[in-house]
C-alpha cells in the first residue's frame, strides 16, 4: 500500500479503499476490555478484518 497511513487516519475516511469483492472498506472502532479496537469492514459483504489490507 503506497503512502502508509495510520489506522486512526483511515478511520476518518481520508482515503477511499475498495475490497476484492467491490465494496467500500470502512474502519470501525469498538471499546472493549478498556481498549479501543479498530477493525475494517467491507460494506458490500459485511466481512471483518483487522486491517483493510486483509480485505483487498
């Protein structure tokens, strides 16, 4: 991925990412066990992954 950007920057929607299934990838955050956990979700299929790269 050229021009690495942090999970937090991706969460704000700075860059449009597309999954291998053709859906848009959005970053979501969940607060659990006293920590914020970020994960990527494909809007088309609903699949979740730790990083957006895993959905590409």
